[in-house]
C-alpha cells in the first residue's frame, strides 16, 4: 500500500513568517489541524498544528478561544512550529508511515516527492482509511476461500 493512494494532495501551507492569529483562523476555516510550513523558496521548513498553538498554561475554562491559544500578533509561525519535521516520501509504504506515527505520536506527516517537493500530507485519518481498506481486503479474501 503506497502513501500516494491515501495522502491528501490538496495541501494548505503556511509561510514561516505568517502571523499566528492568521494561521489559527485559516486552520479553523479550512477545518484542518496541521499545516506544513514553507520558506520563501517553497522548501519545507516545519509543520505547525493546532496543538502547537495551544497555551500550555491554559487550564480553566476561558471566555473565548483567544485565551486558550497563542494568538498574539507579535508571534509568527516560525516561533511555534516544529522545525525540520520528519517526512515520508511518495515512494514509501503505508507501513513506514504507520511506524512513524506510532513511534513519535504524530497527527500528520508531510509527503515529499523524490525531488523533496511537498506534494501531500498524510494524517492519522488517512492511515485509518488505509487500515480499513486492508481489513476489508482480508475479509473479502477469507470469504472467497470459503
């Protein structure tokens, strides 16, 4: 099972100098939790997630989202992103991605082609879809043997 079959090809990215507030509301609008971060030359330099934006000291209920998240205007994506993220490639198998998700607790992995261009993103939900396909395939295989 190849990663390219399950990855999302529509990748919404952030620039490393984009503001946190803008990025947060874009993630919310696009209904995504992870954004690969690109530099000025469109090279992958990081990934930012909704978890990166959450304040570690937020405990009690807050009157609005701005208290739960880092939404200060002076912060940029590069201040909170994970730099040099672990990636998978289009030629990798789902098994490799699965291992990385398990070992590191990732929610998503950027997908690069052989020239290191960002071409997709693989989420935990994408992995569940791959697992579902695999289980259905095994089930059909068993049924046909009966």
